[in-house]
C-alpha cells in the first residue's frame, strides 16, 4: 500500500508538472502573439493619435482665422458706420464755414457763436479720427483731390492747390469725400 501511495503521488506530481508546463506554454503563446501584434497596434495607435492631433491643429487654425476675420469685419463695419454718418454731417460743417466767412460784417456775438460751433465740430471730428485735407499750397494728389480747373499763378509751384472749393475728409485711410480744388499749371 505504501508503494501505491508513492506511485499515486508521483503520478499526481507528474500530472501537476504537465499541467503547469501546459499552462506556461499557453501563457507564453499569447505573449508571443501579443509581442508580434504590439508593433502593429502601436503603429495604428500612433497613426490615430497623429490624425487626431492634425484635426485639432486644423480646428485651432480655423478658429484663429475666424477670430481674425470677424475682428476685421467689425473694424470695417465701424469704419463704414462712422464714414456714412460723417458723410451726412460734412455738409453741415461746410455750411458753418461758409456762414463764418459770410459773417464778417455781422455782430461779434453772432460770429463768435458760429466759431464755437465750428470748434465743437472740429473736436468731435478729432475724437472720431476724422481729418480734413485740401489746403492752399498743398501738392496736388489725384487720390485725394478732384481738380475742377487750373490756373497760371507765379506765386505757387506747378501742381499745387491754388483754391479750395470744398475740403476733403477721411477716417483713418478711408476717404469720405475728395477735396474739390483748383490747381496751378
């Protein structure tokens, strides 16, 4: 009986060893398979990561373009609104200047009131970044001035403004109204 027990234990030990070896082999096979597929999976994951990164970069670039485009559009809308409004006010400024020129024989209080209105209008134009141009003696520039006529004048150089019929105005770089002038031949 003692031998039977020993034989049984030996058989059980052999079976246990066989099962352990089989289990180790089974575990080794997936690891080997995993090692073989790991580079493939890693490459796929890296490619997917690169694709997502590219999408994010494109989205960020599109957003930056959108933001700068809307800022330019806002600035253009503001400039157009200011120039349209000032375009309606400029004839009033012209009439105030004409009234001041015509009021040389008028009472001093009347003339002083017109000058105060003109001064207030000039301050408003300055706040809105509106500048006037087209003064006697300036060089004629067809981008800013409309020449109505030309005269001979020995006192002024050729291609300069001799008379201003209507001042020109601009907001920043945008011309609201060209100056109407007379030039020297």
